[in-house]
């Protein structure tokens, strides 16, 4: 419900120098006026906006008598000039756990309702303060684990993607308007665009949507992470590579074959991208049922992976099993990088790997030499060098990608209809479908379920 006033502790739960409580809704000022009394006696409802005021925080004691519990600051933001677009008050008190909870309880007693997870951002979205893609960027910013993720999320939060989609949407709307005019007044020359110009406009939209769809390859690699599998024969150094990438001993490294029986997973930054790394059981023939299950899981993980790091012991000549693995990897749809490991012991037959794989990296998982080359290789394959992550509109999740792809498909159908010389009104349905698909990126046409799903991922107080 948008009519009520919500409150929450916006800083993390725990002890700290200061804590922030946020109150948003029509009664934010009057509710906070019961809890906060300004030193200079100004009443919050009359307080100047965006100005921190010093005063006293009050809360009811066990007998229900309101008493001073802390000193702090209150800042009032008035609709629509606030994060949520509603009247908002931010109370800043000292960061004790019991203290902040006491002040929150006071706010609830004074008439506020405890905010649900992500409710402040949800209100900002519903009040038109930010589009869904910007809200998602905010979520990514809060979750960011790498500098590249921060850069990408910050661009999204500033509305880069929103603006891009809006521009394409407007172009489609303009074209559609021309089509409607042609249909409604066939004998008059009222349409802004001729049939050729309509075609041109559609082609421009197609090009822009296609370029936007391609940004997902990069956005996905940075924001969501590339599902990656390390595979290879037992004992070639898969666990050693995994540990070298993760930077600590996460997997058990032994000289005994078949020690990795389960699939380990780890999310780790590799230069500008993020890998969602699965370390898997060695791939080879075995009768051990436990090891067999491990191998089956490894094969499934390989089928699902987007990047396969195929590890070989480069210090020995390729074995029959290596040759078979190289052959079978050719059929994989995923990107494969051959990791020619154990280079500290020498490299035996690099030409074999170069002949079988488009991407090869020589390295030593033991001493770390060559890991930089692996990073550069992955970045080259997954980051589009023509994109500026700070400035460009970039798709960062599967939901946005699906919406853009579906808009692209509809625009192509509209072009097909125009090309085939079909009646012009046949383009209308496709154009409208394209527009509503594109509008989904920023939630203008998204069902309530999807919206709820997105906001439930935020923490309370955000
Ligand atoms: P996995 O079975 O493929 O996971 O292989 P491990 O990572 O457990 O390594 C098997 C053995 O090879 C261990 O004794 C490692 O210390 C050794 N090893 C792994 N990588 C290298 C490397 O780059 N150089 C050398 N010299 N030994 C390595």
C-alpha cells in the first residue's frame, strides 16, 4: 500500500558509530516529530528540506512515558524531491543495536509501519523516480564484489540503460504513429514518414536493439559471472589451477588420482570479469561408483558451462585420453581455453594444442607463471573492447536480455511484413509488441509478480 508511512533501520544491524533510520510516506514528518525534538524547537513539519537539524530522540519507556534516549540529526526531504518520491525523514542516531531498535519501535508506536525488504526502492520505482533497470543496478551496486561491477552498476543507476531504451522506444512510437495516420487517412498525405522512411526507421531500431542485445555478453560476464568449468584428466593440475585462481587452498590437491569427487563452486573476480567456477572430478574411465557420480556431475557442469578451462599436463606428450578429450571438446558449444599446465617442467608439444584449440594458454598453476595470460585471454573473449562500461548502456541480467531479444524479434517481423508488401496495418501489432517488450526493461509493462520478485531481493531499509 502506498498511502501509509514506512520506517526501517537502513544501516546494517550491528554496533557502529552512527546508524540511520529512514521514514517515508505522507505522515513521515508528523510521525518523526513525536520521536525527534529539535534543539532549536523547530517542528519537523516546518523544518527546511535537505538540512540536517540537531536534536533529541525520544522513545516510550516501559510505562509508556516518552523519554529522551539519544541526541542526533534529522533531515527532511519533501515529495517529490526524495529518493522514494514521497515525504521522507532520515534520522541519524548513535549506532547501538538496542538504541536503534528502541528508536525504530518509537517510530512504529508513533504510527509508522515496519518497511518490507526493498520497499523504499519499490516506492521510488512506483513513484517514477527510477526505472526497473536502475533499481536492478542499485541492487547490483549493493552486492558488488569487484570494481568493474561497481562501475557497471553505477552507470546503470545513473539511468544509462533506461535512457537508451527510452530513445529506441520513442523512435518506435513515432513510427507507429505514422502508420496509424496512414491507416486512418489513406487518401491524405498526413503521415510524417513514407513507406521507405518507415522501413528505414525500423531498420535503425533493429540495429540499435541488436547492438544493445550484444552488450549482454559483456554485462553478464561482469555482473552475473561466467559459469566456468575446469576439466581434464586426473592429476593434470585442475585443483592447483582452481586454487591459484581462487588464491587459497579451497580444493584438495594430492598426487593420488580421483581425489576431487564433488563439484566445488566459487565466484571469483578474474581481471574485469567474474567467473562462477566449478572444479570437477577428473574425467576418465572408472569403476568406483562414488567417483563415477562425480564424473557424471562434471559432465553435466561442462554441458551447462559457458567457459571450459581444459587443463592438460603440458610437460608430457599428449596421451590418448588427452587426444580424445581434445576431440570431444571440439563439439562443445561453450568457449574452450586449453590450459597447458606444468610449464615449469617444460612444454612438450604445444603445436598439438594450438592445432586443436583456438585459445591456448601456457601456464604453471604451481608457481603462477602465465596466469596473467589466462586473465587476458578470458577478458578478450568475454569483454567487448568497443564498449565503455562506465558510459554505455549495457544489459546486466537475463531478464533485460530476454526483453530486448523479444523486442528485436518483433521489429524483424515488422520489417518482414513491410518488405513483403503486406498491408501496412499488419506492422502495427508487431510494433506494439516490440514496444511493450522493450518497456519491460524498465518495468513499464511488467506484471506485479516480476516486480515483487525483483524487490524482494533487497534488504530491509533499502
Ligand atoms: P588434479 O587431479 O587435476 O586436480 O591435479 P592436482 O591439482 O591435484 O595436481 C596433481 C599434482 O600435480 C600435484 O602433485 C600438484 O602439486 C602437481 N601440479 C599441479 N600443477 C602443477 C604445475 O604447474 N607444475 C608442477 N610442477 N606440478 C604441478
